[in-house]
C-alpha cells in the first residue's frame, strides 16, 4: 500500500514493490479462504452463516454491478463524500489559517476544538436530521463534522511550519499582507492541507456508511440495511465488500494524488538534478558573471553616482 | 541615492539604544561594508533600511521615486515550490514593483548571474552558493536603489564564500544600485567595501569609516586600515563581553 507512493526510480524498487503486492495478494487470498471456512465449512449445514459465504457474496456483487444498483449506490455515496469534503475544505482551511496565524485565536479555541474533535460525528446524527431534514444534506453535514478537524489542525500546523525568512524576504520586496497570504501562506501550507485532506478522506469514508443508515433511501450504507431487511445476506456481504474495495481505492488514489510533493513535478526532476548538480562545492556555483552585465540586466539608463 | 538621517533604534521596553545618531549616505554603484561584532545592531540597521523594521527615530530618504531597497539574508529563503526563474521573478509580481518588470528582464539577469542553465530547477536541487546567487538575483529583479546583504555568504563553505566574494566584487559597480553588506568578518568588509564602517556597542553613529585601497585577498594584511579596524574591533568585542558579564 505505502509502496504505491514510491513507485518509479530503479529496477530494485520495482522488484520490491512487486514482492510487496504479491505478498498482499497472498494474504488477501488467505483471508477469503478463512471467510469461506468460517461461513461454509465450519457451520452446520442448515446454518444461516452459509448465506454470508464468499460463494454467495461474489456472484451477488457481480449481479449488483450488472444490474446497476451497485453503481447507483456507489455514485450517490461518492457524491455525498465529495460534497462533504469540499465543504469541510472550504471551512477547515480558512479556520485553520486563522487559528495558525493568530495566536490569540489559537489559545482561545484550543479547548473547544479538542472537545468537538473528540465528539463522535455520528452523535450529531439526530440533530443533523432535525436541522437539515431527510436526504443527502444531513449525511453531508455529518461528513463535514468528521472531516473538518484534521483539515483545521493540519492547516494551522502548516501556518506554524512556514519559514519566517520567506515572509521576511517577501516583505522586504514590498509584499502587502494580502500578497503574503496569496504568494507565501497559501502555497506554503498546501502540503499540510493535502495531508489533512487525506486524513479527512479516511475519516469521512468511515463516517459516511453509518451516516447513510439514517434517513436516506440510497447509498452504500442504506444498501447494507436494506439488504438486511430483505434478508438478502449475499447482497449485504457484497455491499460490505464494495465499501471495503472503494475505500481502499480512494485511499490509494489519495496517496498518489495528494502526496505533499504533489503529482505535478518533483521526483523525476529531483533525481536528474541531484545527479547533475553534484556536491555544493561552488566554483561552478559562483562563476563570475559574463562581462558586460550592465547592458543586459538593466534596461534603465545607467545612472551616474 | 539613499540617505539615513539621525537613525535611532531601541527595542520596546529596553533601557538602551541598539544604535543611535546613525547618518549615512549611499551612492549608486558603491559598496558600503558595515562591520561589527554580533549583536551590535548592524542587522537591525539593515532591516530598518529594508523597511521591515521601523526606526525608533530618524528618517530614511530615497531620492528616486518608485524604487525601493531589497534585502538578502544569510539563508537564501527561496520558495521551494517555485523554480529558479519564478523565484527570481517573485518580487516583480508584487504590486509594489510593477514598474521594475519593464526595466529588468529576468532571463537576462539569470544569464548575467551565470544561473540561466538552472532556471527550471527547484531550489533544493541547487548548491548553497547557487541558491544564494538566486536570492541575490531575486533581490536585483525589482531594480532596487539599494541592495542590502545581511551576512550573505556566512553560511557557505570557504571555497564557495571566496568565489561569491570575488563574484560580487567583480560586478558590484556594474550592478547599479548602492550595496550595503553587513558582515562580522573584517576581512570580508575590507575586501568588498569601497567604504567600510564600524558599528560599535554604545558608540553613537557609524565610525570610523575607512576607504581602503582595492587589493587582492592576499594583500589584505598590508592594508593600514586593517590593523586599526582589528584593534577597534577587539576593543568593542571585549567591551561587549564585559557588558554581557556585568548583566
């Protein structure tokens, strides 16, 4: 899993990655075997456990994908996740900037935030339904309640981690306060925000499923309860499987896309450059500039002292 | 031309001035080396000149409208998410320096500094000396009337430091703006400064101010100003130490 973020660079890495993936697949196979043993081999012939067996679940999963119910439910759930995370990002980053940037705000809100953070988001469920009614809104609200804290805390941590010399240099070049925020603070906290977003995504996915068991008629969480009510245990297990697989893929995608270095550039450049620049011994570094600097560098007419 | 008049600085709540009665006129093209032991206030004076630290008293006059000083500190402090070209262009994108973009061409500047071949690299891919060159190029890109260098080479290894000193001395006049370099190294001051001024604890103003002959690095010990500077430097360091012990 972690290896996914470190692909590239050298055959050795690829081999070790392949070995890791192979091992994980093997362990997964063992787990499915254990699942099969626990539901099909060990229980008595008439036991209800047989309904939960992988022999039932996988065909049910295929069927649910084929008839579109799985796609519809997954899409609904993912849309709620996206809306919730976007709202959490919209609230968490500005609040985190305030908390990280203003010591007074940080000291004043510390206790409240810790308390709210440690309050299970699901305990807000009845209130969310009262306030937002039935449908997707309360589910999204619960995702916000879960996801906003890691975003606030990591954004604030990002502000603290800003290099003071960046700010000093920018101010000495004439940057106004709003320019400091736009050119230094926002790009500077970006890696921390991405880390926070990854944490938030994990928490939000976990909260999403139980949140969908309240007051909605669609989504993966709803499907779990619906399958139980219809005694369709194969579908129930298929949905659980789908929740796990989707969550795994989301986390994997987040690891690749939300790597603090960003997917944009970096690795390849970094490697080639490290080779090229060599140790910092400087004669190359400080090669005197070409003669006739003035005419090129200064477009303004030369001033006489 | 930039002129400092009757500058005084005192930390809030402190009982003594960091510096006082500082008068200084800086002429385009000249390098003024401000030398003094740690804690004598030379960095504070430089930050006041840079406009990031308000003076307790006194004024700083800029003769030319629309031009400002720019500061380079000991650490290059480049923005790690921007490549070299974007770092150098940073100041030009600020509202305060809109005009500078028309006067200074960043790519020509990179070429003149010998760093055009690393324009697309990220700062972390450069050596310490190269990073400091980029930092100086960034400061030059806003077409400053005075370039303020605060111990700019102190963090470099000796070979890189000497190379950078030679480089700066070689083009200081061509660069255009007045340069103020703050250093605690008397030899660096004498090597780079057209004028060298000493800033001392508890002594008002900058002084004495020498105008040393331009000599090679090896000939520095033959400068008569050097003996005088070292002797005063030692006295002020000892005074500073006694002051520290007394407190």
